[in-house]
């Protein structure tokens, strides 16, 4: 049976203490000594070594700082829906009132009909809009106008 050498030799413990005092992170210490990060954290805990308050404060500030805001891509389908709803070419279609003559039940609902719920589910008068939904969209143009509103900043920029 082979004899295993201990993970924490006196030399490694001295290196750990030196690196810790120098302000290296646990990941950096682990890479230099040749042990896992968790082993470093455990040994520091057993040795009762703690960071000075200033180092902890700096790390806390970094973790609480708001992350850099990445530009979020608008999915193509959503962009196309918003373009058809708010596009200036279809301004007359968007402004038209919502027709309530085509209301239907769940069993009558199909792919090309508006799925906007009318009333409260479970109520006796519950139904769906049922108007034509263009281009595979879930709602007719009138209900799309209600469902897909641009955020307030975009509305303010549009005027």
C-alpha cells in the first residue's frame, strides 16, 4: 500500500500564510501551492486567519456595484410584431376599435384567431376575442396594441 504525503506540510502552511498576508485571493493561493481553493479556505478557517476589514469592504463594494449594463437584443419576432403594431404604415389599422362580434370559446379557438381572454376564467361569460390574428401572432391588432407596449422610455422618445 503506497504511503500518501499529507496535503498540508509545514512548507505549504508557511506559503499559505505568506500569500495570505500578501493579499492574494484564495484562488491565487491555491494555484500557487497546488491544492484546491476549498482546501485553502478550509485551512485558513482552521488557522483562524481572517482578512482585514478594509479588504472585506472592498470586496463587498465590488459585489454590490451594479453590473455593467449589457444591451439586450430584442427577439426578431417581437421586433416584427412591434413594427407592425406601431409602424406608421399601419396607423389606421392600429387605431381601429376592437370588434366583439367574433368571440369564441376555448374549443372554437384556432391558430388564426385572437387568444385575448374576455372576462374572468371560470365565469359564465368567459370567452376569447376570436378576431383574426395576422401572421401567426397570438392576438388581433387591437389586443396586440395592449399586450406589446414599448417601455416608458421608448414611448417618451417617440413623443
